[in-house]
C-alpha cells in the first residue's frame, strides 16, 4: 500500500521529528509502505514527514536497479568533510530541481527497524541523499538552502507545475 506524499507548502514538511523509541511490527510495516511509496514516486529517498508521519525515519535506495532499499532511524551525522554541489529533486516539490551544496563525505550513525545501531561513512550520491532526507527530519527543505532569489524563482515554477497537475 502506497502512502500519500505531501507537497510544499504543507505544514507537516516543517515539523522537527521526535526520536523513535519503539521498534515494533507497526514500524516495520510503515517502513515497507514508505519504500513502496518511494518506488511508486520514482524517488531515491523518502522521509517520514513527506508522508505525513512525525517519525525520525527515512528510506532510500540509490542502486541503479532500485532493489536495495535502506532504512535510517534516528540518524545523526557524526562527521562531515568537503563540499560538493549536485542537482536535487524532491518528491514534495515535484518538477523542481536545484543545485544544492552539501558535504562531500559524511559519517552517519543510525538504527535499523530492529533498533540495532550502525555507523557508516559514505560519499557521492549516498552522502547527498542522506543529508537531503535528514534535512526533512529537521523541517528543512532543499529550497531553504538556496538564495532568496533562486528560491523565489523555483517556487514560481512549482506553483505552475502544481496548477498544471491539479
């Protein structure tokens, strides 16, 4: 079952999510539904607030075959280095893409659906995607990382896209 993806400017996208403390079947089901929704939306990442859930959780799959989903619960960046700008899209801002600068390499600690703790170091698209999704958990959108002028231009474009699809 896919979930509804909330679009800008819905208020749920601006909420800071609380830490998850209960690791149960309901959380596993939610994670599976989020993965299904991410694939259905042709995305490579999806954070809980994007589907209206106030959970500190996101899923991603950056594999070319879209068959290696990962789940990050209560993620936190421990280290970051360098900087790189990449073109980003967002399922909550359909049709809008912008070059966003983020850390080139990060080390992240997170938990899986069973509550087990993991630490990984990643770079490239994985680092970019994790930072994008982690921003969602803190109520931050990729457009917030742009200049006022670029943000205004993209929001006008988004408005046109939303009118055309409604």
